[in-house]
């Protein structure tokens, strides 16, 4: 199979406002690609919107396509071989989008969905947890509690929230670099209400967004999470092995989750060697399907929780991968309304009542539904 063309897309809301903090790419926009084979089969791919800014990302995609993919004869292992010898971190982060697209092209040639290309026998169902809980400081915690209660009522296996964010709502990159402080007392009070309302068996999780640093305060926070039986604590510290050395001083026995930033198998091995994470959270927008399978071979299914936070193409890439596995893993489901969802049509492949009605679609089953959506800037370039 040869690649004949690529289409690069950039979507951005002309005007996006929200009374609550939202993912950075809701406002900034996001990029996706469509590869076209010599037989005119098309494959979608969606890189992580956090790799770099959209303008630079588009330039990277064009350069990468021209150098590695245009008129190249490809198979499903091509990107894996390419990435194995790649020393460029940005390119490492971009290549999974091409992997997604190539697998969809091959699935269309075989008239199967991508999960069946990855593994002939698919799972029959999946388990999801609801990922929401983004509110500003000073806003009513009752709304957060209502969201958690609704998540349980809707059939999710658990609920994850974030500590209240400062009113200036820094960008994702700014929060990673200079994490805002956490109101520990409000977390303690909210945790007691959560456990009381949700019961003893429902999973409660928190994404700390790399906001811990002080040993005494972190130890106190972890004691709270232990008392209220949190299933895991996500990214308590900055994304460096040195930052996670604090765990050795705190000596906690609570589950720590992380790794959504990992973009190659070598980096995974470095983190896994230190044993800081009880759960790894890979995503098919940063890791190849084959790389996540290698992670599972190393640490087992029970230690994998799929990160699944972005847009429809990446959502279906993650879902197809999860259905291809031999055993179920827990999967994140972003429950915050996405301003770009109406641009795509994915049929009935939505998570409802904590489950997904996964049909035998060819490819990922995603199409562009409305390219003339109001209040939407659309950039499209064909090479």
C-alpha cells in the first residue's frame, strides 16, 4: 500500500467561552490528519493537542509526511520501525497519529474495523470511568458533587475530578510548569461528601495535575485520600523522575497513576524501573498500538488505565485498541461537553450508561459531518 496524499485539518472555535475551566484545546483548537492511499482509502489520525502549538504542529506534520510517508510503500509495522530509531521527542509524539491513520486504511482494505486488524477476536464490552470535575476556586462544590452522583447513576465505574483551579485558568503548559497551590481543607471536606453520597464501592479518583511539592502538605493530602479510599491519585508531582523521589519520603501505600506524557517505550521502561506508578495511563495519540501492547506484556492488564481525553478520532482509536485486547482495562471518558463533537459523525459509538454500543464499523467509523459549522474556523490543506 502506498500513500498518495495527506489532508491536514485545523479546527478552532471563533469564539469559545465557558463559566468553568476547560481543556486548553477547547479554546486553542486542535489538528488532525487524513491519509489517502493510492486506492483512495482514507485513514484519520489525531495527534495529541499538547505536543506543541497548532501552527508548529501543522508544519511538523507536513515535514514528516514529505520525508517519511509520501509515496512510501507501507505496512502496519512501518511506523513502529520508524519510531524505534527515532531520537526526536516531538516526532516520537507525532508518529502515533500516522499509525492511527495507516491502521484505518488497512482496515478499510480488509473491510473490518481497526480492532479486528489489531486482533481478530475482539472483546464484547468495556469499562469506563467518568472524567470531569473542572471548576474554579470559589464556585459551588455542590455542582461537582452533582456531577459525581450523575456519573454513578449513568453506569460509570468511577469518577475523577481535579482540585479547584485559579480564576485566571492558566494554560495546560503553564500549569505543568508552575502548578497552582491546592486548597487542602476543601479537598478534605469534599472527599467526605463524595464517599458518603457515592457509597463504599464506587471508585473515586483525583487528578492533582502535578500540583504537589511540599512534603508535609502532600503527606496530609495522601492521608485524606487513604481515609476516603481513593482508587488512585493521578500525577501528584511534576513529570520528572526526580520530582517523584518525594514518594520515598512520604512512604505512601496509596495507588499512584501517571504516564500520560510517555511517548516512547524507552521512556516507559525508565519510569517502570522506578516503580512509582501503580497504574500507567498510555494514550494512542502518543504511543503506538504496538508500544502499549509491549507495556501490557511487561506489567499486565491490571496496571493499565487508558488515558482518553481528546477528540472523536482519538477516542475511537483508543476504543478500537481497547476492544482488541484479551482482557478488559479501565478507560477514561471525558464527560465535559466538547465544542468540536458536532463536526464529526461517529454513529452510535457513544458511551451511554457507562458502556459503548460498539458496532462492526469499517475503519474507525468516523466521518466529517458538518464542514460548515457556524462559529468554527476550519483550515484544510492537501499535499
